[in-house]
């Protein structure tokens, strides 16, 4: 398991991995939030169109 042997990773690689992980988490939160909001907006539009 040389891939996960952190003693061979340089500080630069660990920093890039950390920044990448933070960006992925933020992107996933953003996608979920936008999906939730758009779903709510569609429900409001459909409800107003039915009335």
C-alpha cells in the first residue's frame, strides 16, 4: 500500500490533496443546495400554474 504511505508524500502533494478535498466537499454541498432550491422553485411554479 505505497499509495497511502504518507511519509513518502511531500508537503506540496499533501497540500494539493487537502485543497482538492476541500474543493470537492464544497462543490458537493453547492450541488446539493442548488438541487434542493431548484426543486422547491419548480414546486412553487407548478402550484401557481395549477391555481
